C-alpha cells in the first residue's frame, strides 16, 4: 500500500454513565479494507477501577485486581491454578507490596514500592513457567538489587537472571551494575562521569550478551553544549547531530566490522517523528499512527496493538502489557502467540529460553519503539539506552529536580515509575494528588460497605432487626441506595479525571502559599514553562477542597472546556460560569460550601460577574459569549483542528 493512496480509518468509542471508556471499534476503507471490528471492551468495578479488558478479536480477557488502596495487585492468573475461568491465560502477574517479597529474596515495602513481582507465562511449545523477582531498594527508594527466582517444586535461584550491586553517586548516576543470564555473570559494569555526563562504561565480563563493550578508552562518550550525547564508542557511533529541539537528526555509525551504518531522522516543527532513514536504502515513514516502509504501508497502530498490512494478512496483532506498559505478549487475531518477552529492571530484554521474538514487532519496553542499528528506545523527546539505563539527552524539566541527575531513568525506580515521553515521571503535584486519592479511596470504601449492607437488606426484604420491610421502607431504602451510587460515581469521576491528567503530555504543577483577598486558589498558565499551575493559597481553610476545585479546572483545560491567555496566564475565551459551577461542586465533595445550592446565581455572587454563562468549549464554541465575531470562533476551531492533527501531544486545547 503506497504513500498517496487514500485510507479512511473510522473509530467508534462507547462510554458508560460515568464517562468511562467501555468499547472501542475500528474499521478501514479505501486502500485498506477491514470491516468494523471490536478492538477492546472494558468493565469496571464499583470504585471505577478497570476490572476486565477484553481483547475481543483475539479471544483474550485481561482481569485485574487491586488492594484497598487502589494499587494494582494482579493481572490474570500468575500460577497454573490461578483461578476459575483463567485456564487460557498465557501471561499473568502479581505485585506484592508490604508482604510476600521475602519469598523471592526481596524486602517487604511499606511506602508504595513494589517488593516483588511474580509472573507466569504459558505458550504452547515455548513456555509454562512461574518466575519472580524480589526487589531491594536503598534509603532513597532507588533499586539496588533484583533477585530472580524460578519455580519447579519450589522457588529456587537456578538459571538466574539477577541484577545486583546497583550503586549510585551523590547525583543519582549509576556507578555499578551487574546482570546475570542463566546464572552466568554477563555484565559487571563500572561507570565514570564528568559531572553528570558519562565518560566511560567498563565491563569486567567478556560476554557478548547484555552490554557490549567495544571500547576501553578513558573517554568513550562526548556531549554538546546542550547536554546531548554526540559520541558513543561502545556502539561505534562517532557523531550524533541534533536539531533545534535537541532531537537526533543524523547518526554517524559503523558496525562491528567497521562497515558504515549511518542513520537519519526527520521531524515536523513540533518534534513529531516523520521519517527514520536506515542503512541499505531502508526508510520508515510515520504519518500519525500509519507506519510505512519505503513508501508502502507496513502497519497501522491502535490503542491495543496494530493492524498488519505489509505482510498481506490485514490482521490485527494485540499487545498484552504489564503494569509498566511493557509488551509481554503479542497475539494475532487468530489466537496465535507471536511474541513473549521478559525484561530486566531498566528495560533490557532477557535472553531467556522461553522467550519468543517477532522481528517485525519493534514496540517493547514501556511500549516504546526499538530503533534498528542502535538498540535505543524512542520515547518521543529523548532516546533511552536500556543496556546502560541512561538517557542521551537531559530532562527538559531538569531544573525542577536539582537533586537528581538529568540523565537518570524514572528516578532510578524502574519497577514502579515510568517516563512517559522522556520528560518527567512525577512532580510536586503528585503530593496533592495522593492526598486527594487517599480521601477518595477512604470515602468510597466506607460508602461501598454501606451500599452493600443496604443492598443486602433490600434483597432479603428484612430490617436490621429481622422484620419484614414494608413497601414504604423498601422505597426509602431504594432511594438511599441510588443516592449512594450517585455519590460513589462522583468520586469515581475524580479518579478518572486525575488519571487522565497524570497520563497527559501536558505538565500540571501545584504551588502552595501566598494569599488572596477574594480567592482560596487559582489555576493559571505559565508561559515561561508551559505548565498549568494550580495555586493553593494559605488563606484557604480547606486546602484539599481547594485543590479539588483547581484540579477540575485543570481537567477542563485538558478536555478543551477552558483556555488560558498567553499574555496574562488567566482564563480566556473558553472560560465561563459553567466551568466555575463544576469546580465549586467538585470542591463541595470534599467539604467546601457544604450547604450551598451551587448554581449560576450563587457563583456570580462570589464575584464572577464578567463571565459568559456558557458552556463554551473547543468543540461547541457557542452560547452566551460576550460579543465574539464569527471569524474569531472559526479561527478557534481551525487552530484546534490543527493542534489535534499532531500525533504526540493529545491536548485538545488552544492557549491564546
């Protein structure tokens, strides 16, 4: 399928009453024909947590379990007798936090770190094994050891894939790291630095597995003035040229036999990768989720995998992921397992006998694309080398984390954290997010218990004292049950919205302190950093409710209901009274204005007199707008459509 031929992709998405995605369907017409197909279906529990994901076409169900804190504890069966109805699971895992880790050589964790991970893979003719990692961390929550175990009649260290002796300098740069393969010591790495920039990596083990040391120089790596790596002697890379966005444009490289294997990349003005030019006249071209090879369509990416076109099959391939988004299993729509992957901490693939590789499947650790010739992983804004567990370029937000090396991966805790696009994995906003979610979990737990008790009484038809319920009592009980369900759904909305903000490419920040005579907080746009900043003022008598209010505005920005001015940072043309009504009602859930009847009149009495009633958003810029011109509204939609067409940043708003 060549470039220039028209392909139409149609996507249908279905949501439940709480706005949660429940079904995705795809169809293609034109140069590629594929009838309307259900890609995935999702079921949620009463807390709004994903309970089951159905990869419908492949006939696979992914079942999830959580602890009382809402932390993921299990996906599918993680042992042969893993549970009723799970006999066809080819991959499953369990995460242990405060108990169970010592069984696998790890340490129980009481601060949210993962103490151990047990997994089971069952692929006909390839694998039927239980395996586990037990994790140990230092005092700064950085991983220091991963003890591998395998199960036969009991847990043992046989054929181990341990990672040991991980140490760090005062900036968080890795100093030493050891890896094992089938019990053989394959990597004994020692790192040398000039500040935070890498000078050399020495491997005391002469093994062609793992990290490959092709140089013994005292200076093997070089950097430019922006902190971008320009040379890597261990990969025989003599020069890397970068564009104005600090993205690699040209890589001058040789293979082990000194044959020239140069690479080149092309991007659009916003940094979205358009082309990867490889040796032997091979080109990969990227047009949103359509990927071409030498001008012919190779595959079309979707949320759960891809549609293979280049091999002539026109069949879907589905990805089964673990808690970090790592591709552990890929399955054809026929049910055939194409790939089974296992990973060391920090992302290097294990050379395990029961692995199964698919040379055409390049999306691996964190779901990121493996780069031919270099074995880098492309995270969008930076390239990552899992063999040495370091980035090639500095974190764009490095000034916010002066205690950490700008080249570290995921805070050196790759068991719990991920770097979504190579920019950041956390911020001070997460302190407030955690407070809010703890409140939500506590309240929903209490209400769910109350709901269960009332539902059981209604089902049994008995009062607490064992007497028969009258019709009037039943109606009253039904009303209480419906009220509880409605309130639980409101808290579930909080979880869903916070999750969307956490997964966004847009940076959200929180500032505490300062005062205001007429507000408890505010949400603004910082033109210097590009961040949306939620401010919690010291005069707020309920800071958590204030944060809930401002987080609602952040979500409104994320979904295109609110815009901000580039000049002032304050709410702009999409900001209206309906946005404030939603935000005040969100704060009310957490104890603010508890007795108020929050409506337009109430909000205007709070001082919001100059705002239009709304609702106004980027999709429907209509309503009580203050004298807008039609031309201006058309411009909003035109610019919005332009921004929506960019593949990397899904934020559907304009910052005016």
